[in-house]
C-alpha cells in the first residue's frame, strides 16, 4: 500500500511539537498517512506556502486565518483552523537596559503579576517601550495590546514592531527594540544568551489563550475530507501523548534534533515543564498551564476564541467599522472538528462557544461522553467576553 | 514613456544583490535600491516608496515586510503580497523559485510580469546552488553520524565494521527508515544512556 504524504509547513518552535510527534511517534502512520514536515523561515512564508498550495496544512498563529478572512495582510485565500494545536506558551521579556533599570527599582521578576510588572515598567520608561513580536497577526500582539491597555503602561505606552525571533538579540543590542514577546524556545534562548530577562508568561494575561492552530485551505478540507480527518486525529493523539508527564524527556529529546529545533533538550524542557529560568542570574519560576497541548479540551477550536481575536483585530485595524464577527469566526471549524474526531475517544463539548474569561476554577461541563473538564480561563483584569449569537 | 518602476531588493549578500540588480536592469526600466541590513527595514523601504519589493523566501526578515501591508497613513501605499488573485501561476512559480514579492496595490500586471520573470529565474538559480551545497553538507554530516553509530555497534557487540554497517542497513530496511536516521537514533540513545 502506498501512503499518501501530506506536506505540512511549520515554524521550528516548541509548540510545533504535536506535528513533529505525530510524525515521529507513529501517530500519522497509524492513520495510514505520512507527513512531509517543512520547516519555514518566517510566518509569512508558512502562510504563503499554504495559501498557494505548496503545502496542504500548517502550524499557524491563531489570529492568521481570522485576519485573512477579514482581508488583513497581503493574501486572501480562505483558510480553516480545524483544531487548536496549543494553548499559551508565550513569554514577555525585557532587554538588558530595561532589566537593569527594573532591578535598580527593586523589581523582583516574579514572572506572575501583570499589573505589578506594568507598573514597574511604566515607572522606568522615558518614552514608549518598543516591543518586538514575531508577526503582526499573532497572540503575542493581542496579549501585549490587551495588557498595556488595561494597566499603567497605557494603550499608547508601547510600540509593537515585527522582529523575527532569531534576529531579536541583534535588535535588542542595536536598540531597535527594548523588550519582546515570543514563543519558546526563543525566550529561554534570550536568557541563555544574556540578552534579556523574562517578565511574564503569556498565561498570566489570559490563562487559556489559543496560540497555534492546525490550518488548511478551506477548499482542501472540502475536497480531501478523508485526509483532513486522518491528519486531525493523528495530531490530536500526539497532543494527548505530549500531555503525559512521562513523555516529556522523549519529547524534548525529539524536538531538540538538528532537523527540528536544533537547541538543547534542556532548554526545550523548560517550556514543556513550565519551570522557566527567567534571568541570567538563574532565577527559576514555575508556571501552571504554561503551555498546553491537550488538557481542558485545548484542541477544540472554540468559536468564541475566534470571536475574541476577530473583535480585537477589528478594533485595532478597522476602528469604526463593524465587520460580521459571526461570519468571520466560522473559520474556526467546530463542525469539522466534531465530524472528524468522532470515535477517537476525544470528548466533545456540548456547546461550540463559551464565555471567554469566565472560568475561575477547573469546571466540569456538558459533553458527549460526560468527562470534560475545562481549565481556568480568565483575564488578569477579570474581564469577561460574551459574544451573543446574532 | 512610462516612468521607470521602483524596486527594492532585500539581500545581504553583496555579489548576489549585484547580480539581481543587473538582471532587473536588463529586463526593464527600473530604479533599484538594495537593502542589506535588517535593522529598520520597514522604515527604509517605506522611505524609498517602491512599487515592488523582492526578498528571498528563506530570509526571516520577510515577516517585517508584513507590516507594509498594514500601511494606513495618508502618504503610505498599501502593499499586497504578490498577486494573490489572477496571476497565471506566477505566485506559485515565485514560491517554488524561492522569491517573495510585495507589490503596491494597483500596479498593472503587464509591468509586474517582466520583473517577476527575471526575479524568478535569478532566485531559482541561487536556490539550486544553495540546495546543492546543503545536500553536500548533509551527506557529509550523515557520513559522520553513520561512522559514529558503526563505532558504537562495533564496541557494544564486538563485531567488525562491515557487520556493523550490515546491521544498521538491515534495521533500516526492516523499519522502512533511512540508514542515517537509524544511525542518528542510535547515537542519540547512546548519548542518553551513556
């Protein structure tokens, strides 16, 4: 039997793990397919490769399919987010000069309190703080904007600039940026290189933020439903495997390979375990739910997540314009998820939307098999987002 | 007469940049600016006001150009990733060749085509050379790993080199994997256990 090989683009990041594990640990094999994993040099090239058919699926920043549906950015092909690959996992950090100013003021780098961190930053700045992020449409940007708008930093107190993470150290040294928000391993790499210190985990701003999605061309999902289903199931099983603490060592070793991330497995393990080293002084901080691949229905592409992202993109890029958030949110394909995950043992929630920010403690919810528990989902400022269906 | 087309080429390698500029000048009437340093890239490009920006797809600074698509000021012109709509497969050909282009909205396709044809040909050549080099490097690297794996097997099992290689090859065939992959797995495992 010849297997169908699905070309898949990804960025070499810790949260590409579900795709890499699906291939290496035999989960795609069990579904009768193979992956041709293509490491991309930039997010725009991931998107372009997917949009123009060089690959059929991709590891994608959660806001990108939504931004494309809104006509933002350079490419307009219709994409579908068929599942969420990972929740959380970003870090906010500062370069050396800011780190020293913060320390001089007695700031403790607790890696936990967004309000305190913002106040400390606001006290030491003499102009807006320039943050480097990997891409204009990213959870990194949304978290930074949300955080600054609701704290002493203020909406105009920061400037966001795109800097590819491999060039972040140079940009910090050249003074092009003062601080950064990146996904792992890049935060830990910055600490190891001595170019900065970590201020906050993304999870401290939104405790259950969809970070990367599995994206396909909408037309491909329609013409290749069988392949789409096989790919989704294999990736879901890989996420479940990654959630087992016993798998951590193997996962870190696998990802560290030269052909994948090419950084030490010890560095990768920091993100997988949530035990991060936040500065070159070796200060360690532990974060619950730092990066999730499976727990709490992490992979379900909630429409309400898409609406949250769509609303924030619209507020920033199309002020005054009220796009149909309901229509845009349909790029998060709860329908395909329900259809293709049937029979895998993946418990499906009874609803396709939830009130984002309203879960304070792990909560059991209505589901097909009755075994679903949602993890805390709250914003640091306790706001809740309820998007009524029109 | 049409005004010449303004092109920015983002390329760090000086020789390669010169070759691209020469090819473009032969193909059409154009003014070309080469940007080598990624620091402040978007500002430099915006200041020049190009009609087309060409960049190697493997260049991570491509993401910095994405901000140009968001240009919203009165003097700024929106830039689209090269012809997302009707492009006669030019976009796919560009990706295959390893070049990304950002084109200012509204530029006539007839003016884009000669630029893109030239860029595609030039970048395809560069990419082929780079692939060949990477392939040679990889082959060398794999030889080293296979040698180390052979050494490990010879020591652990007390067999000679030919037998060690035969064992690697047989395992690879049984598992449907490449010899180099089996060797790498063995070396990694030995590193973990040792």
